[in-house]
């Protein structure tokens, strides 16, 4: 069975050409991508892929495109990370995912020899070990991320999880409806974003949570969102003054701390009128975090994160508050 058998409606056939010549002889990038995909699918089947209908996925095309364009290094690794995450989302195990990666290596080694060494996907050796690691991490991020999202407590920092924060937001919205008020008038979020280099994020995140608990000690919810953002759900009364106190504590406690670059910032983020809007706001806070360090770096060799540059040279995360201390929404809207 071929992938074309599974994908009805696509009738292009390559049976007339020898396997090793298909990608070279077929005109057009789309046909070359299809040929590599067919070859990869056949190799994966030969290695024991269990459910044929689960193999096709849009991320397969992304990986094939990256290979064909010779985009080795980070572009290929990013494509493989998304592909591995899609495999985990579909419920495919890590063992079968790594076997599928080996099938890709077999397909590329046999099909792309005439397109130059820069388009080869060499799994043996150091490069291969890195790709195996990238795929394993991409798969586990999604598989284990599902578990962490379902938990009430973040296992690394000990703070509340984003899932629990959403539960509390739902409760606040229900209380506002019962009292005839609007959530945006009674509550707001306080976002503390850390710029963390390398892998030293757990200790600063815990310290930031402790600092928030000193200021917000009357039952407010303190949660971690993403990998380096602490979010507090707090009443609006006196909130601006409390945020100023929090900034001072963060500056004292985290100044010069290992792994922290720049000065931690705390800002007020207004809550939208609906729970769906609040969920989107948390998603934008997570997406606005500085980029994570590359995972194939050796531990201890930290790489400073990057962000949008200010005129004074200091990085500014997207959506940071202005001089009044409040960012109403991360997209800039009121």
C-alpha cells in the first residue's frame, strides 16, 4: 500500500521511474515533495507503522519541504518539532515516532543523493543525535504538556497552573453575573514576565512567585503561564500601588540572579468581558514570552534570549505596559 492509496483523489503515479531517480526526474517542487512523502511513507510502513490512516499530516509536508530546500539546522529542527508534536497529539507513541524519523532518514538517503550533500539528512553521528533529541523533546512537550495543563499545580514552580487560573476566572465571571457587575471593573491580571537565559528558569520563577505572594496575600490566585510568566488574578482596588511595590521587590530579589537577563517587569493587564476573551489574553501572554533557548545547547552554555529592542537597547516583550503601568490588551486595543 502507498500513501496515494490512502489519499483518494490524487492520481499522480511515479511507478514508471526508478525509486532513486524520482525526486530528480520529476519537474516541480510539489511533485518532488510528493515523491519524498511517498518514499517516507513506504519506509515507515516497512518499519512497522501500525495505523496507515494516521500517517498523513500537514506537518509531514513541512518536513519534506524543509529537507528539499536544504534548510538544515534550526528550520529543519523546528519543522521536526512541530511534526513530533502532531504525532503526540494524535496519540502516537514516542517509539513509533522515532521509528518514523528513521524511516525519513532511509527515504532521504536513498532519494536525494544527486541533489547535493547539503540536502542529506544524516541521522548517524552528532547531527543525528541532535535530531533524535529534538524529536523526542517535541513529542514529550505535547504529551507531558497535556498532563501539566490538567493539573492544578505547576510541578516545577509549585504555583497554580494555567488550568487552575482559568477555573478561578470562570468563578469570578459567575460572581460578577450574580452581582450585576463587570469583571473588567472589579478584577484585573498582573503579569510578571521574566527574561531567562539558558535553562535556569525554575529558581527565578519560584522567587517571582514568592514575591507576588508577599504583595498579594489575601486569597488572590498566583499562577504560572507559559515557561517564564507569573500571572496574578487580583481585585482592582489599590492595584496600581501594589504593582509598584511588587516591582521594587522583584528588582531587589532578582537583581543579578543567575539566568535572569534584564529587569523583571510587572504590569496590569485588563480582563476582557468574557471568559473566552480571558482565555485568549492568557494565550497572548504566553505567546509574548521571550523565545526559549535552543534545546540542543550544552547545559551551562546559556544563550541570552532576544526581544523587541527599545531605543535604549533594553529588550521589551510584546505588550509591555506603558508609563501608566497598564497594558489594556496585548494587541494594543483598549
